[in-house]
C-alpha cells in the first residue's frame, strides 16, 4: 500500500484547489494550514518552482477520538494534501497522505480503525474531484 492517494485532473490549479477543499468539507474536514511552496521557495532561496501547495486537513471528531486514545498522535496531524501543477499546465495532481500507513507505526490496533475511517473519507473526497 502506498503512503498517499492521488488523482490527476485536467483543470487549472486554482480550480483543483477549490474542488478538493469543497470535497474535504463535505467529508467533515477543515483546512488548518496552507503552505504555498512556490512562494516560500522564491522568498527564502530565490528559486522558481511550479505551483505547489500543501494543505493541512483535519476532521475534528476523528482528531478528538484519536487524541483520547493516543496522546502523542498529534505529531501525525493534520492530514497533508498536496496540489501540484504538472508539466502540462492544464493538468494538476492532488495527492493526500494515506493515514493507514502513518498509523501502522503506532502499534495500537484501535488507531488503525480510526485510520481506516479517515482513509475512506479522504478517498471519497479525492474520487469526487
């Protein structure tokens, strides 16, 4: 199993970003953080990079339940969502971390149950793009 789920779209970058945020919301996720990698790399080290954003998505109910079960689980929060422009500017890829792979390292079976439910919601958001 891969550490991420992804889908390529024929879309503008901005359109893909709006769509994935909307689909995540429909599945109970909010966006806590946004890192504009293109802008950050230009500002910090003066390099040009393709459009690339990292969104930090979180489902508060699952986060609460997971924190009650494992107090250090916050190091794996939030779920990262990458939106990146591909070589063809009319194509964009959206990739989302696979929480099942991340949770395996914890060694608690009950955490895998949370991860499976979260993975299903993330995959649902991705498949609806």
